[in-house]
C-alpha cells in the first residue's frame, strides 16, 4: 500500500500515469482522474474541494488548475506560482490587454471568491 500526505495526514494514493506514459502527480485512491487527463509535476489530486480546474483557457487553450489546500498553488502552461498576485502579474506581462488577459482575469476573480469560501 502506497500513501501520500496531501496536507491532512497520509492517505492511500498513487502516481497518475499521463496519456504519454510519463509519471504524473499524486492522486488519492478515492479521487477519480480520467485516463486522458494530465497530472503534471508536483500536482496533487486529493478530493473534490481542494482544487478547481478551468479550461481550456488562454492563448494555449490550456487548463488552469488551482489547488487551495494545503496552500494555494496556481498552475497553467509554464506558469506555477503560490499567489494570485504572481499569476496576475504574469498575465499582465504576457497578455496585457488581449482577449486572453480578459479570460484569465475573469478566472482570477472566480478563484478569489473560491479562496475566501474554502479557507
């Protein structure tokens, strides 16, 4: 039996196998992740209230994943950061006043509300 600590004590978990066969992030055995889903790097899937996925979104039509617990983590494309302020700055720098900035800024507003509710 393999376990992983998602921040609330160890639970039964496994590493996800990504569609290309590479090893993905940790997934709790109680979570459901489709076989065609990518769980990249240090991503963790542990329950239905710890994260939200929005997408496809942005210039790459990628998925924006936000983990709320044990700490906030924002991941999309090549961006990974621990604050919404850092993500806002990256969006402003990369997309300025494009339609992609509008999409990301709407997502950020949604995430800000969720972050308050899920504390």
